[in-house]
């Protein structure tokens, strides 16, 4: 059974950079052409926003609304992928999820439990 | 970006009711439409992928239909565990986008 687990700080100061890591167990992140790995977020009481995706090859696609501030990377040796989001403001306060999508349907079949990130001084 | 619009935003229903939620895309997305259920404090759970395919382990009372721009999620007989928020998501093009959600509440 594939499991994903987010890790990172719960509190970050404005203007700083958020760094989150998603550790995948029960399956290899390096299995190419079958899945891609995404970060999503959800502000309290609001809907879901897709941040971007990364393939095992390292190829990425980012949401244009966040593209200038987002960097994703993958470490297949550790079975992890990561998110960096810079120039944080209070509007970035949200629960951040990592998830795995099926390449064909683009559906997110596996999700992490989510981690709350608060941007505050 | 492709805009996804769900209706209604919320609904009240009773156990055993048939519930239908609609999702409309701002342009044709073929069948690249997925449905999720989310309960408070939990990650979303995939129910339906590719518009009408039931995810493994999901009860058969959930079904999806549609193609192009108009899609529906139907719960044939609402159960106590189905009170939750439901989201549609298009995977036709990036950025991937979600509907605003439909909350199913107890009547």
C-alpha cells in the first residue's frame, strides 16, 4: 500500500521560504511513465489549489499563479520529493498536501495526510 | 486556465436520498474529470476517475457520468458516512483545477 507523508515546519515567517518534503513508502517514486507527484494546498475553509507536479525524471510543471515562487525537486534514492515556496505571505497559510497521480487519468489516488503551514511573524 | 463550476454549493439531504452534484468545465475536457470526497481534517479521497470509472474500494452507490463540459456525480442512496464535501477536478490540461466544492449536509 502506497503511503505519502509530508514533513516540514508548521510556522514560517513572512518573506521566508517554505521547504516541505514528501516521503513515499510502499512503492518506488522512480517508476517512470506511470505516475507523477504533486503538491496541493487548501486554505482553511476553502477549496483545493494545485501547486505543481514533478516526474521521476525531474521534469516539472507549475501553476502559473505560483510559478515565480515555486521549485520542486525529486530524490529517487530517498524516495522523496520536495517543495520550496519563496516570498511567503499570510495568503500562503494553508494545509499542504503531497499526492500521487495516475499518468493516464490525472487522478490523485494517493494523498499524504496534509501538514498545516502558518505564515506569521 | 480551465474553470470548474460545481452546483449546488451545498445541499441538505436525508439518509436514503438520491443525490446529484453537477460540475461544468469552461471548455471541453473530454472525460478528464475526477471526483473526490473530503471529510473535515482529512485528505481528499478519490471516488471516480475518467468521469465514470469507480475507484477500487469505493461503494457502488457512487457513480459518475458526462463528457465534454458537463459532468455529474450521483449517490444513489445516501448513507451516514457520505455527509462530506465533494470536489471535481479536471486533468485535461495544466494548471490542474478543482471545483469550489459541494457540501452535503444532514437535512
